[in-house]
């Protein structure tokens, strides 16, 4: 039996023996206090009201003892979070005190103080300050200038400023408190330690960690002198010092002080005392900061077990214990496990607390966060709305927690891609804070940032910058020049510039962020690692890979020093470095680093954790780029199996995984299987996203690409047009994704040789990219190249060359000389010059293309084969048949043994056929022509111009063998296709007609 229960039983015995109402009223009051301390507020209220009823019957209405009962009832309602009722009873008490006591009586000051405390809890800080000031004024008059109660008033005022995050004012009030106590009390009095603690906590909140430590250590020194070595008050100092070290990222030091706290309480308290549970909870917080979640859970379970023994089954502290366990599972992304303790917490809270208690609102918010994190957005919104309804009733209309809930709902809409809805809620949240807070209050910063992020995702970069810069201006006014939050703000601005592809401005902002962090933080602080990481990311993006690696390596070194060897943050560094090596096509190094990341995750995480799935996906991506598609599939499927176990069937991440598998089958030319996976992606995205969400457009594009590769160009156009319509609605008409859709549509029209439609689409794409991108953007170069390709097909070679020159000049500004994109441009120069019969120039450009291919691609890459085939064709055209055969055979060695597109192989067969025809080896020529034409018949529309090329080649072969009927039949098929698909002046059509006349004359 616990001490509170024994005390309650004793009071019950005394109650039976009470001789009069006065004694009964006093005992009812004592029993109420005991139930209040046990968290059984309903019973506490019941006995306090019994005490009040006796007093009402026996005392005049303005008797001071009635004020005491009203005060007790107000305290119980305050503990239950029913602040309106608490105020009602505190004010009744206050009215009696004003009548019964002199205007400057110290007890009247206490009454003002209690009302101020309730307003403080309600977030009505201006009213709280008003009442605390009234309390202070009375105490100034009624008490000597250095009385300890004056110090209490200054401390209360300081606590309000602390809640308002006006830390300099808080410190000023706490200092006044401290100065009084220094005069009024002995130099090592325990109250001095309390005030040093208050000052230390304010400095901690300001991130002035050395000053915070200094104050907390003074507090500790006093307590060590005046208190026994195992006194519980020492624990407060140890915990505060641990909190500062946690904020500094010095987790081993934090653990040291957490352990001291536990040791004191183990000696000073019984083994199942609730305060010992609190110490285990604090230790768990540090392990959670270190991301050592299994240890955090172990200590939270210890804390829970103690509370189960020490407290009644529905005590609010048990609800908090379950909630803390849920929080750790949430940090581990194990949301299904988080949900169970959260729901237990909710059940207890529903029994223990009033229906509109703030703690209920908090647990509804926690459950909302779980559903939000598992992409169950409708459920997330349901729970956040419940939280909102409670807070609307329980709190003042401008309370910060209301703002927090609006913000959380905004976050859900943000995750759903409904950025305009997200903005609506962010702005509601902002309005509350603007009403309640000064114009430059730090709490406005979070909302300005959220609004900035929403605009950033809507690609409204100027609006995003506006809000991020507002945030920055507040921070500049309210914080020291090297405060870490300024670094965070510069970081956000850097992100926007990065999204705008203004890499130099992004780099400038990231470097400002880094400089602040170098000054403000210890040399191995993890935020420095983040800054180096961001700078590395920009260098990676602009292709300065050596600088990117240098920054990523600095980030890694900090993390290796600051973290345990299998800490998950190390995986971030390994993954980023792997990404650079991936971009450099150093795939073996990329794989090594991705596999290191995977090994850490296998040790640190449960076997089905989603981060393991991400590692398998990364490894799959590298194999994919190496053309090792079967290994890529193996990794993607491992990723998929994990995701299927942990995620709902319509989760967005499952859709991404299906998409990767679809892409792999697509590149293996298994188009029907690819389509099957893409359709699963489409079903998921249609079920969880709004109809015009950009991600729906992406999968329409992917399906369009498959149909394009299957030669079903009309279907391809249909899906690309669906993507286009969504993108126009989601982004506006001048967005880069809209340009991409026009480009895709242009390509499909190009492939069905509808060159007028292709040119129109390519021109729209080009015009948008001129608006959307800087003049040196790589996508602008791509538009010029596509436009040139179309002009080449219709025989407008001069315009084609001009466009290719624009493409080349853009690439010179945008990318490094040996980038694979240059190879594509050189290849198109070669094709245009070949069509112009300038074979020497064509050969020069194809060889430039090959030089880059060899440096940047695997030796069996399909693009290398295409270049070999192009070079072989030029040697044929200049009559060097031996070299032509050599290069065509190199092409076939790749195409017949690697996973290449059949139509590319068909082109090589046709080129070989032409070579053997010119060498008069007609039998071999026929074999290759037939192979090439058969593939084109199976893979291309029946009226595709490339089929016409094949038919024309066959007709020339039959002319050489004097089989004029066969020759005439083939050239006529070529002419029919060309007349339908090519303009009348196209060189191919003219050549076919010339061949027709030759055959007619020979016949």
C-alpha cells in the first residue's frame, strides 16, 4: 500500500471521529489535496466541494475560509486543464479576498498570482502579465524591498516572458529575482539555486549554451553545499545540465548527467517512486536525440513499469508514459507500433481527464501525426480536427496551441500536394500568432517558413523567397548575429535558389549558414555536417564533383567523430558520396558506399524498416545505370517486399517502387511487364492524390513513353496529352514540366513522321523553356536539339545546324566538356552533315561523340553501339567498306549481346546490308536487309519513314540483281509512306522518286 493511500485511510478514520463541521471541512480539504496529488481529479473535486458546502452553511458569504475553498477548486480545474472553470473559481476567491482583506494584503497578491498563472497556461500572456504585475505592486507596498515573495513575483513575470520567447526580458526578470534573493537569503540558500536554474533555462532557449551551463552549474554548486549528496533537488540541476548538453549535441556529456540523476534518485527514493520513472524518461530523451531508439525504448519501458506499480491504472502520468513510447516508435518510422501506445494513452486520458482537456488534444494530434506519416491523410485530418475542436473550446482564440493545430492540418494538406489548402491553414495559423504576438516575434518564423515551403513547392519561388526573407529579418532582429537559427534560415533561402537553379546564390546562402555554424557551434556539431552536406549537394548539381566530394567528406568526418560507428546519420553521408560517384559513372565506388549504408541500416534498424528499402532502391538504381537490369530488379524487389509489409497497399512509396521496377522492365524491352507496373503506380496515385496532382502527370508520361517504345504512338500521344493537361492546371502554362510534355508529344509525332505537329510541339516546348530557365540551362539545350532533329527530317539542314549550334553553346555554359549530353549533340551534328553529304564533317562529329561515349559509358552500353553504327555508315558512304564493316560489327557485338532496343539493332542491320550491297555481296546484303525490315515491321507503325528507308534499300539491292519487279514493288511502298509522312521537298522522297524512274527505265 502506497503512502498516499495510507494517508487517505487515516483521514477517513479521523473523519468518522470528527466532533464538528469545522473538523470535517478541514479533513475533506486534506482528502481532496491527496486525491489531487494522485491525479484523481474527480474525487479531489468531490471532497473539495463537500468542504465548501460545510463552510457555506456555517460562514458568512465573504469569509476568507470560503476564498480558500474556491481557491482549492480552481486549482483542481487548472490541473484538469479546464482553465475557464479554474478562472471562475479563482475569481470568486479573489472577490472575497478583495472584500475581506486590506487592498495591499500579501494574500491578495497570491490571488492575483494564481489568476495570472491560469492566463499563462491559456496562452493569454498579456493578461497573465497584467495579474502578475498587480501581484508585484502589492508585494512592493506590503513587503520589505528584499522580501523573497517579491523574488517569486519577478520569477513569475520572467516565466511568462520565457513562454513568449522574449528571453532577454525573461532573463532581466529572473535577474531581479536573483538579486533580491542574494540580499535576503544566505549565499548558498536553495532558492538561489532555483533562480540560477531559471536563468540557465532561458539562456538554453536562446541557444547561448556556455551561459546556460554556467548558470546551471552555479545552481548545482549551491545545492551540493547545502543539500545532502542524495537530495532530490540535485536531480533538477543534473537534468538541466543534461538538457543543455543535448542541445549542444554533446550527448555523451548529457548521458553522464542523466546517469547522475538516476543514481541520486535510486538512493534517495523507493525503487518504484514516480520520480525515478521521470529520470528514466529523461535518459530516454537523450538516447532518442542520439537516435539510439532501442535504448530509449528500454528506459521508457522501465519508466512505464514503475508508474504502473506506483500510480492508479488511469493516472494521467501513465498516459504520458505511453505517449512517450509512441513518440519513439514514431521517430523510428515504426508507425504501426507507435499507434498502439498512443491509443492506450488516449483511452487513459479519456477516463482521467475532462473531455476538453489539452492533453487529449495533444494525443489526438500525436495520432494524427502517425496517420499523416503513413500517408493515411483522411484519418490524419480526422484526428487533427478533433484536436482542433478541443483547443477551440479549451483555449483562448489566439492561443499558440490553436495555431499549432492549424499548422499541423496545413502540413497534411502539404503532404497531399494540396498546397493551396495547406496555405489556407498556414495563414490561419499565422493570423493567430500575428494577433497574439509582436510583429517580430520568433514564433512567426516557423509559419513564414511553412508558407515559404508551400510556395516553393508550387514553384512560386519569388513568393517563397519573400516569406523566407521575412523569417530571416525577424531572426536578425531578435537573435545574436551568430545564432544557429539564422544559419537555418539562410539554409532555407539556399534551398529556394537551388530549386531556381541559381546555384551560385544557393551556394552563397549555404556558405553564410556554414560560417554562422562554425562560429556558434562546437567543431564536431552535427549541424555543421548538414551545412557541408548542402554545399556538397550544390557542387554535385553543377557538376563540380571533386568539390562535392570534399564537402561530403567533411560532413562524414564530423559524423564519424560525433556519432557511434553504426549511427544512421552516417548512412546519409555514405549515400550522398555514393550519389556523386554515381554521377561520375564510377559505379563500383557508388555501390561500395551504398552497401556500407545498407550494412549500418541492417544493424541499426528492424529487418523491415523503410530505410532498408531505400538502401535496396539506391543499389538497384546503380545496377540500373550499369545496365545490369537483372541485379537492379533483384534490389528493387527486395525494396518492394519490405514496403509491402510495412505500408498500406495504396502508399505513395509503393508507387515509387513499382515505378522503378517498371522502368527496369522498360529498359529490358519488356514493355508489357513495364506497363503492368506503371498501371499499378497509376492506380495508387489516383486513389491517394487529387486528379490534377503532378505525380499523376508523371505516371501518365511514363505510360506514354512505354507506348512510344512499343510503337503505339497514338496511345503515347494520348497519355502525354493527359500529362500535359494536368501540368497546365497544376503549374501554369510556362512551367518546365509543361515544356517536357510538349517535348514528349513532339517526339511521338516525330516518330510517326508527322513533322508539322512535331515541330509545333517542339517550338512550344522551346518557348516555355526560354521563359522558365536561365540561358545556360541543359533542358534549353535539349529543346534546341529536338528542334534540329525535326528540321533534319524535313530536309531543312541550315536551320537544323543553327539550332544545334545554339544547343552546343548552351551546353558549353551549363555542363562540363566531357558530359554525355555533348555526345548526343555531336551525334546530331554528324547526322545533319551526313544528310547534307558532307561526310568528312559528319565523321569528325561522330568520332567526337565516340570519344565521350568511351570515357563516360560502359563498353557495352547501347549508345556506344549506335555511335559505332553511325561511324560505320559514314565509312560506307565514302567507300571504305572494310572500316564500315569493322564498326558495324562492333555495334552488333553490343546489340546482339546486351539489352538494347530492337529498332537500334535494325538500323545496324540495314547499314550492314547497304555496305554488303555496295561490296556486291548481294546474298549477305539481303540477309541483313530482311532482318532489319522484319524488326521495323514488328516494332514500328506500317507507315513509318524508317520502314520506307528499308524498302528503298531493298529496291536498290533488287536493281543490282536485275530483279526489277521486286525492286519496283519495294520502291513503291517506300514512296507511298514518304508521300504520306514527308514534305514534298524532302531529300528521301526525291531520292525514292529518282530510284522509281531508274527502275521504270530499266524495265
